[in-house]
C-alpha cells in the first residue's frame, strides 16, 4: 500500500482539484471553450511525481530495514 506523507497528500489534493478547473470555469461553472491544457498536464505530472517519490521513499525504507544488522 502506498503511504504518502501529510504535506504531499495536501499537495496531491490541490493537484487533483486543478484538473477540473482546467476544463470548467470556476466563475461561471460552464465548460471552457479553450481549456487550459498546460494546467491539466502539469497536474497529471505533479501527481505522477508524488506517487513515484512516495514509492521510492517506501522502498528505500524497506531496504534499510533489511540491511540492519541482527543482534
């Protein structure tokens, strides 16, 4: 199971919220004629980076536990 730190979870929530904002105008609530594609891809990239970093950090912790000398 993927464990994400609290601050990364907050950033991920903001990134998830920005995905619909790229396509729907918050002021009017209607679909944009020209969506912010860059905002959409930046949110997807940020979420991917957070997931990759969290899995790397978790794997590193497991490796450190295995490398500890037994008493």
